[in-house]
């Protein structure tokens, strides 16, 4: 039974894919001290797991949680989609994770360095706003983008899992986000 669970909740544009690649690669080693389930070379994050939680799919969550609990190794989950889970869904997830030490990992990024990459991500997915239009929209409605108000999302996680469970890293302070994650949380060099 997994006694330790690390949930990396992103967010977007903070090196999450680099962390997920590192987790996938290292977890495939026989000597790995952790598991990184529900992934393959084409799905590096547990976005489907986040979706099951978000949709309140009880049967799916029961199946996924029992797979998590079937290992005695540390389990790591990582998806930017965890950022969007509301408190009631977080409580439902916690109900499945009894007797488990849970660490929530969040990478914060300077707001001034976040806007442009987030705008580029939106354009990649079909948004046709200019950067100026996008930036002005953010100023008018700062609460509309989770990257600009992480305290709201983090307070949901803290309310459910406890403030002491949250571990914050500063994206802007590290040239390589994957190595500190591996070293600090998994004792992997």
C-alpha cells in the first residue's frame, strides 16, 4: 500500500512537461523508489486521472485509487489539470487516500514572466487575441486566469490536505525544474 503520495499540480508554463519526462524516465528503472502510474511515452501526465476526479466518476476513481494503493513505493502524480479541481472533488480524492502521507507540489512563476507564454499557449489552442488584448483582459479580470491568482487555487488544496502538505518552488529561481524536484522529493540525482 502506498504510504507516500506526491501530487504535482503544475501549473501550466512552469516546466511541468520537463518534470513529467523526468518522472516517466526514472520510474521505468527497476531500481526506482517510486511509481509514476497511468502514463506512457505519449501520455506523460495523469490528465485522465484528473479528469476522472473532476467528473466525479466514482467507479473510475475507485479503480484508479486501488491501483495507486497496490504499491508500497512512493507514488507521484503530475498534471496541470489538477489546478482546476474544486474543493468538493479534492475532498472526494482525499477520502480514497487513507493512511497516506500526501505532499502537494506547486511551481510559482513571476506574473510578469507568465503572461506572454500563457498567451502563446492560448493562441496555440485557437485564441485570436493580440497579446495586448490578452494582457488588458488579464488586468481587467485578474481572477479569470489561475496562473495570476495561485493563492485561490492553493487555498483549496490547503483547506483539504492541510497547509503543511504544500511545498512551493519558484520556477524563476531554477534553470532546470526537474532536477530539484527529483533531488528534493525523490532522492534521485
